[in-house]
C-alpha cells in the first residue's frame, strides 16, 4: 500500500506525507550498522582511487535516483549478489553474505533510501523499449559487455565480471538514472573502473544505450 | 588540491576538463585499477573479464614480440582512443576522457617495464 502510494505520488509528496516512516528507516539504517559500509550524504566522496578502494560497500547517497522502490524493498529482505566479484576485488567471487532485513525493516529502510535523491536526474527522458541502436552500442560499438554481464535472447548470461551485473537491470535501476550516470560521471562518481563516455557517445546514443539496458528484464 | 592546481597550470584548461581528479601519478595503482580487469594484474591478458565468451584476447603485455610491433606513440594512441582507432577490437576501451595525459604517459612506460622491451623505434 505504502509502496504504491510512493510510486504514484512521487518523491515530493512522499517526503511530505511519510516523514515518520523515512525517519524510522533512517533509525533502522543506523541501528543495523549499515552506515559502517555505506555513506548516504552527497556529494561524491570518490575523488581518488584510494578513496574508492577504502570503501566497504557502494555509496547510497543517490539511492532514490538509482533504484526502483519495489526492487529495493524486496532485495533488502533477500539480498542476492549484484556484483559478480567481491566488492573492490578482482580475484574473489562475491561471497553473497549481505545482511538481510525483515519485511518491516525493509519497508522503512526502503523509504529512507528512496528519499535520497540528488536533483540531477531528469524524469521521463528514457523511453524503455527495444532499441536496436542501443543494443549495437552495448555489444559491438562500445566495450560495455566487456565489463558487464547481461542476458542474451535465450536468457543465457554472458559478458564481463568487473562491473555490476546488468542482468534484469530494468527491474533494478531507474532508466533515467542510467542516462544521468552516463552523462554526469563527475557528479555521481568521479573515480571508478568504468570509462567516461562523455564526448565519445552523443546524448542521443547515451539515451539509446540507457534504453537498451533498462529493457533488460526477466524472460516471461 | 595542490596537485589539481599544478595540473591546471601545467596542462591548461582542456586537460583540466577531461581529467578526473585522480590520484597523483601512481602508475602501478592506475594500472591495477583500470587495466588489470581485462589485461590481468601481471599483464598476461587474463583479467576477470576474460571469460570464455570474451570475443578477443586482451593484449598480453609480457609478450615482447607483440609489444615490439608497437611504438610508444601507438600504445599511447590506443589507450587514449580505444581499439577501433587502430582497427582493433572495441573491447579495448577509449580512456582519453577518463585518464589524465600524465597517467597515460605513465602507463606507456609501465607497459614497457612489463614487456621488458623498447617498442618499435622512430
């Protein structure tokens, strides 16, 4: 119920109407020591390679821009690996040992995290549908598939392992955030193992490839 | 901070705009962070991205015969502009918008240490 309301009325109303729950979520986030591995206040802290390598988990200060609320709440109760490799490692596999929350905790932490937005993502810019140009960029023109797993037409997973898996990314990520992440690397994460594509891909092609990635969904 | 200021003064506005505020020229760290994911931590072309369906083997930097076919300028160009700029695979990314010129020059030298070779001259 709460979730539906959130997706219908958007972040502004959510903040106004559900402040109590946002605060509950923040309290759980602190009590469960999520703060030991995740920071939740911008701007980006990764200014050098050392900064990134000192971190124990991904930054969450723009979680509300990045994730889909429904996916987030479900993942918090049953956190399955997203990155094939252990965080900040090139040799060890993801140990699949992320702490899990109860459904109630996940609902309030989900609201807290979905309230963390940057104001740098324009809504409604990426049209999610089959995008031949985007597919071409992802698998042929650019090295995206060299670092990211994705599912082929028959559901077979291929691709590189150093980046987060993009299998079913359309359920997990906000399509408009994918575009913003490509367009504003210095804002979201100035230092990361992924190349900067600004000046190499046009805004239009960034939107194409974002649409392709946002269209990665489970086969029905 | 000092580094950023010096960099700006030395290389001018264009470089500043392209540059991410990365750590000062610690080439080993730069290599391990950006290149090892495909070329491997010792340069053998065996990073974790190279699974059985990776379309083309990343260059093995310990192969002196192969690395001697490239001049330092060739190596620099492919790092900056990616595989397709020299008719090679697009799986070799363009790093020109990610790394500073200083970092790329450092990497060219670093690869020469790994291959223990001087590269094509002239």
